[in-house]
């Protein structure tokens, strides 16, 4: 089978190696591999493995870089032209870029954009790339549990391929791209090794100049890459990784902000993507708000963008059927015609005082939500039954609350043996899993006290706070998001831990001024405000 084919191929590879812009050790290695390929003539399977390897090495941007645009004013303009609002976030990104200009890439911490889905994490990272004139590649880390996915498989392994980092470099076509490490909080470890330690090496300026992928067997220089990471939930990032990061929080948008985003960005973008001229669909504020409130429920704007896109496609379809179609002015009726009936109707909260029912606030991966926590007390054997959305942390927190209640039972005229002869049933209806379990502590405790004493709790108050055995109220996370959620539901009085006082500053002024905040240190203060007299 020595038909000359393989030899010509090898010669071609040799020519490519000569042209390759790479360190000498890469060329030397490739020459050895080409030699081996020649010797493999006739052995197809192995020759194929060899070819793939050679081609992978030839495709990598060993010495290829793009020229950075170091003009910070230009970067500011690009970030502004791509995104509405996000003032603090843009400023911090620009600061970080400026620091990089001065100190060189290595020393600066890795930016981590943290926030719920659809708030613009990916798109701001893309803008950073655009502003610097660098290429952009996204690596999704969600569900990565095997170290080899980061660092590659050895070539002796059947079907071996490089890891995701080297693959991204191939895609980037330059050694200094912006690489977005998406959902770094969703990496997990299992018996196949710990991707975290591989990731640490990738991000460590001391080590990443000589990053060795198992497949490649050659060190590849990652030190010029600008890595940006994203996370929904910071608590899931392993400590050593977290310590390398500078976290920039991106929080959810208010209705008004979403409106501006649609008016200035999303509608234009969707019209263009669907081949419609820029004024073909007109939507006034009220109609946009109708879409926001009745067809989406999210902290970000992803669902909203998809929904506007769907409206555009319906109009396109109509235009195909009727080429003379005039520009469309959207009305609520047309929205219903195109999107079907409303998906979300704000069930107004029952603002009347009730026994055993308290509005809690939770912070989930998709933003803040209100939770109606419901407790009923029945004759029984002292069981605590928890149903609905309940994690272990919540159960723990419910038990802490009950121990606290035992310690003050006499003051509240609660039968001292209640924990032995009554069953306490705590139910949290629905919603996503909270990011911070214990933050429903004071809510569950109040609902339980209300049920035990038959004293009602006002329906127009919401609260969040962790409780200790002695009834101290401790700080919780996500205050801004939680308050915004309560506000959306029409609540204007909120109980928060005193320790969270500083977080109130982060709430937009229009909302902040409209809400009465009650700051508490102790559970007793919650009772004073929220436990009414028996009716
Ligand atoms: P994430 O990465 O946080 O999940 P994306 O970056 O994918 O979110 O954002 C979803 C969509 O919403 C994108 O099309 C993005 O451009 C748009 N978007 C988000 N925030 C803004 C904003 N502040 N201004 C304009 N568009 C935005």
C-alpha cells in the first residue's frame, strides 16, 4: 500500500510546520510526529489518530495575537453602546481593564460576573472583547465533573481529544482572546478527578504560561488570555477558585429598566434579526410593560427578548402572507393574538391579616421571590412536618425556630407542652429553590407562633432574616432582589435584620422611598410589629 499518498501528505505537513508561527519545541515535536505518521503507512486507525493530532497542533495560535486597543474611553463607549444602565458594573470593568494596562495581564484577579440568568453577563463579556479588539470564545462549564474535560485525555485513550481550554484556543485563533468561563459555579467533582484544581492551574498566572493539556503533551501559553467567569450562585464556587476572583454582582432589573432595555436594545435587535426595517413594529410603553408583566417572570431579560422575538416572527409570517402589510402598531389585543393568552397574572396577595400565614422573601438563582409560608397546628405527637419547597437548611431553620418558641412559650401564652402534643405542619407553596435557606427563619417562626396563639399577622408585611436559638435575627443575602420582589407584589412594609441596613442603599431610590423598612435585632421586635391581637 505504499502508494505515495501518505508521503505526499507528510510532505505537506512538513511544509505547514515550516510556515507555522510557533516556538521551536512545537516544530520539533511535530516533525517527530510526522515521521511517525510516515512509518504508520498502511495502519489506518493509528494514522488517523496521528493526523488529527498533527492538524490540531497546526491549527493552534501558538504565537498569533491581536493588537489590543488600550483606549479606555473607547472601551467605555463600546460598553455603553451595547448595554443600558449597569453603571457601576461598567465602571468596575473599566477599572479592572485600566489596572491590567498598567500592571500587565498576569497579576490582576479574574473577573467573576455573578447574577441570575439573562442579566447580561455573557453579553457584557462579549463587549469587553469587542472593546479591546480581541476575539471572544465561551466555554460552558455547567455540569463539567471530569478533570479531563478541562485538561484533555491522553492520546493512548481511545477517542482522545484536547480539553475545552485548548479547544477554545483553537477556536479563538489568537493566543490572547477573551475567554468566558460560563457557570463556573456549576462545576462539580467526582471520582474522575477534580476539575477545580485544573481550573486553578488555568487561572494561575504563575502556572498558566505553561499549561499542559494531556492530549497535546506540549505546554501552551495561556498567560495572555483574558479570562472572565460567570456564576449564578457564588456559594457554590470552591474557595480556592473564589479567592482568585474579583466578584462583580449583576442584579436583576426593575420593570422600568426592562422597559428601557426593550426600547433601546431588544426591539431593535429583534427587528433586525428577523429582517424587518427598524420602525416596522411600534410598541408604546404601556404595551411593552404589558408584555413584561403578563408574559415574562424573571430577574433578567432573556425570556423577554425571546418573547419580543416571537412577536417579530409573527409579524414576518403575516407579511409573507400579505406582502403589502403596513408597519404594525402593537396593541394589547395584537399581543394576545400573537402570543396567546397571558401567561402570568399577578395574583394579588391577600393583604388581610391571617392566622398562620406570613409573607417571606427568598433569593433564588433567578432573582427574588415572595413566598407565602403557611403553618397549621394540629393535635398530634410533636411532629414537625415540612412540605412544599424545603431543603435541609430550611428544616434546620424551622427546628431552630421551634426551639426558640419553646423558650418563650409562657410569655406568649403558648401551652408549654405544644412540642409534644401538637403536630406542626409548615408549608411553602412553590417557587424555585432559595439560594439562602436560613433566610426564612423569622418568617417560619412567626407563622408558627401565629398558628399556636391564634393571633393574626398582617398580609401587607413581608420579611426575611435568619433566627438563632435565642431569637437573635441574623443577616441574610440578596436583600435588594428580595425587596424588589416584594415591591412588585405590592408590599410596602418590610422587616429586615438590622445587620442588613447597609444593603438598603443598593435599592433604587424610587422603590426605597416607597417602602417602610423595619430593622430588627431580635425576634421579639418582629412579634411587636407583626403579631396582632387575637380577633
Ligand atoms: P446572562 O449571560 O447573564 O445569562 P445574557 O448576556 O445572555 O445574560 O443576556 C441575555 C440578553 O439580554 C442578551 O441578548 C443581552 O444583550 C440582553 N441584555 C441583558 N442586559 C442588558 C442591558 N443592560 N442592556 C441591553 N441588553 C441587555
